[in-house]
């Protein structure tokens, strides 16, 4: 929210044109850009909508389908935007929410029947290409009596069925309890049973009516804390919630692969939340709660006043700092799992008191923001610090009270040793601690069924492996991912000069045009060893990794610098998505390929200092995510080795080399890729320490030359993780690779 109380919130949606499918490639604005520009330039919600729409059309929109709820103290709008089919523009529509109405956007477009003209005389605004593009692609006929935006431009819910609809249903239920909506439906989008038939409406309207003045900020807190409480979908019920009614459902792991149609309910309140916030434009306050809303306390801040409390951080998911709201709330979330159904009663009781006090402060000081800004700033920041301290104290109370399955200090009549509820003991087979008779038969039967499934999967894997082995080239096959990056291009060209009957090179790229420009390929397809994929989408990686022996991972995120000098990562290209999850995807694919024996990961120095400028650049925490990717690779290597050693039929190996270069300089002029380095001496270190404290740079050509030697000499640098830099003041004519390899494996080198 800006100083004029124009507030925004964003929700990613599935759209028929999407940047992940190559749409909008010539556009320069994403949803973050649009929201920032709107808040910089607008004094009303209408101006914000018009600003986002006009700029997206003029400069092109390059992002996923997105929705914005846009509000000010007098009006509310729903804004939807997606790339157009020209690659250089945008499609957008906006609908005003009138009177006592409410709307919920939960990762899906919801605007349906659009009324023309789009000139402000109706409740709708939008781009002039709405109808022409729809007609061009056969999605709309001018004879249709209505123009349904969601039907025409949406692919529906983001994720499995009910991911969006059920969240909409419960928000409607909580905020307008007198109305009745079904929690189930055939299809989320409007649809036709036959061509030419009228549209069957969507199960939920764009907006619903509510009683005038019936919704307060506290009611929105309740919505944000919904895990379908007190409904038949309540995540605190059933065997999946455990004996103590825990709504937490972790990310699905490998075990879920046996259940392709399985799903957990997708609640509104979830541990995946980074932050939730409520904007109240009537008084300019934002209510802010990092981490999961249901185990957090909302903190009020006025949008025009500075935040000086410890809530501002710095915050890292890798370093505990309980003086921050994020870590206080995260700590509470995890402690609540000791005995959720009891701990949550304690949380709500304490939180009610805390938030009532916060509302009382807002009520008292909201009219003195302009006249006494220093006082209000001090009051709100002191309140935040007090709330964090109280929340930490409650955390301590909960672990004392419920630790080790007990109930210390519970009310009279509640035993100290709580134990487990009878229904749960029955469901987990507590009555048969030593299975005999029929219990044994049942267990054996279940085991045989599992073994059949495993054997079937295993037979398929063996067959796939045999097919792979038949197709494997006898030459060493090296895959470079991120091959069109600056370092990737250097390494690709250097190795390509060495390709021979015993050695071949392939590259993984995201963009064929860039590959043609930088790598010198002609067709730039698989026949030339060029594979197009996106490391953030694991399903695209398989063909490139198939039959590869060595994988060099040089993919990485890269922020854009804005005119004001700040940095921002593109949507879908953050360090978490590329450096961490993208690297993990590559490691997983390499392990599954059965042919990869070595992964060479190019990471970065500086990972021991999470507060460094580079780590905090663009709020991306890039070095922290690189460090986590390193750990994941090492863990997977260890698991692979242990699994192989326990199998008499396996003789394969899987090793890693993690190279952490210092500041990267441009490639050597004239090397042309393949020129191969500067002859500067290499420096090996650990934990961000080098023998030469001033030697904190290495040219990309020297780095590529080092990686080349690692690839071609797999007996060196095996399972080593080390810092790499160079000393241009010491020129060498012949490098001692054995000594460098020894230093790389010596984690105590050099001494501080």
C-alpha cells in the first residue's frame, strides 16, 4: 500500500498465454514491475488499474497470468492480466467491486461476463484486443450474447481440482454465512456440454453480496487462518492429522509417486506462506504477519511511517533470529505441532488479547499520524517488539506444557501424561502389538501387494535401464547446463574444441536463438547436442541427461537492475527457484538417469556470510540458496552411495565436485572460448578463506579451464567442495593439478 492508501495483493493464475510457454518474449514488464509502477504513480485504485493496464499494453507483458486486487478508501477493483499473442503487448480486464460486495481470488481468473464498452461507463475496463484475439483463436464468436473472460482466457485452477474453488467457498462461507454455496463441483470454469450450447455457469460468481459494514479486519484474519476449521474438510480431523489434530501437510515426497491421483486439501492457511497482510485503506494501516497466518500474530504499521522494530530483520530461513517476527512465528508454528488441538487453544487465547491491544492502539492513534508522526512511529514499533516478545514467551510456555507428549500444568482433571486418543490407537493397530493369526495374514497380504507394486516398478526400471544402455555412446558424454551463460559458453567452446572419437559435448539451454548466437550451432537441436529445457521444470530435463556421464551445472539466477539502482529478480527466476530448486531438479534427474557418474556444480564463494551484500541483493538470498543446493547434492551423493553399497547388483558410482569461484571477471579478450585462460595461478581455499586476501577474482576463462580439467580428469577433485580464485601476480607455465586436488580435498586448508 502506498502513501495514498492504494493497496494491492497479487495471485498467480493459469492463463492461455503464459511466459513459461514462450508467450510475451518481447515484453519487458512483469507483475512485480506493474505493481511497483502502479503504487509509485497512483492516488486511487482506478489510477492503479489504468496504469498497470496501459503500461502492460505499451511495453509488453512477460509473465504468467496474474491477478491483482486493487483497493483504496473508496473503491475496489479486480485486475487480470496475461501476455497477448504478439509477444509484445498484453491482454487485461478489470471489474469494479460495488457496494457491499466481496471477491476472492485464489490462483484463478474469476472475472466472467464482461460488459462493454470498456471506457469507465460500465463497471469494466480492459484492453482493446479482448475480443479480436479471442475471435482470432476461435474462443469467441461475435454472435455470443456474453463475453466470459474466465471461459475464454483461463485454464482454470492452479493445481489439482478444488485448489482454488474450495478456498473461495470457505471465504464466502466465513464472510457471508447466510448464503449457501456448494463445496464440490464438476468444473471450476464456465463450460459447454456441446458446441453452440449456452455456457454452464461457474460454481462461484465473481462477487457475492455481504451485509453492509459487516466485514472488519479481524474477520479477514479469520479467513487467512482457515484450514477449513469446523467443516467436513477440516484438516485437524482424520488419521492424516495424527493423534493431536495437526493441519500441517508437508510437501509430497517420493512415496506419493505411487498415488498419482492423490492430493491433500489446499487450505488458505499454510506453512508455505512467507507473509500475509491485510490492508485497511480507510486509515492507512497494514496488518503484517510473516510465516503461517494461523500460528502468527498480525502487527499493525502505518504505511507512511518507518518500521524501526526488530520485525524488519534481517531475516534468513537458514539462521534463527527470534527477535524477528518471522522467526517468532515460525518457532510457534513448529512448536504447535507437539499437540496442535490443545496448543492452538492457548495460541488463540493469547493472540486475542494481543490483537485486541493492537486494535486499541490503532484506534487511539490513527487520527494523529499526520500531527504526531514520531509518537505514532514509536508506539507502533514498540508494540511490534512487545508482541514478538510475548509470542516468544508463549513459544516457551508451549514447549514446557506439551513437550514429550505431556500436559504440564493443564487444568484439573487432565492427566499429565496425555497419551493418545482411542480412535487413533484403534486405527494404527494398537490392539495388536504382537501381530498373530489373522493380523499376520493381513500384514503379509499387504506386504505382498506392496512387493508386487515395487517389483512392477523395478522391472520397468530395469527395462528402461537396458534400453538406455543399448543407446549409450561409448564416448564420454559431458552435459553443460546453462551453456549460454557467460561461463557456460566459455566451457562449452573450450570442450567443443577437444571433442573427439572418445569425447562428446552437449549443452542445455533455455533459448535456441541465444544458443545459435553464442554456441555457434546451426540447427541447435538434439542432433547437434543442444537440448532446450527449463531447470525449474523437472519434466523437461530428461532427454538432456539421458546417457550423459558427466554433468556440469552452471545455471544460476541473475537480478535486473532498476533505474533507481535497486535490483529485482524476474518472476520465476529467483535464487530459490533457479539456484536451489533448479539445481535440485538437475541432481534428481542425474541420479535417475543411471548413467551419470559425476556432477560438477559451480556455486559461489561468500556463503559463510548470510548478511553480505551479494546475499541480500534483490532480497534474493542467492548465496544462501546456493549453499542449500550444495548440501542437497552432497546428501544425494551419500544416499546413492549407501543404496549402491547395500545392493549386490550395483557397481556404479556417483560423485560430485563443488567449485565455489570468487568474483568472476569477463572472459579473456581474444580467447574466443577455447583460448583457455590467463596462466594466472589458481588459489584453493575453504570457508571463504584464501592465502592471498587480495586475490578475490578469477576470469571466466580461467574458471572454464579449471572445469575442463575436472571433467577430463575424473580421478581428481572427487567429492571435493572448495573455493577457487586466482592470483594474476603469479604466472605459471605448468600447473600442479595433483597438488590442487589435494588442497581441494583438505577442508582444513588454509588455516585462519
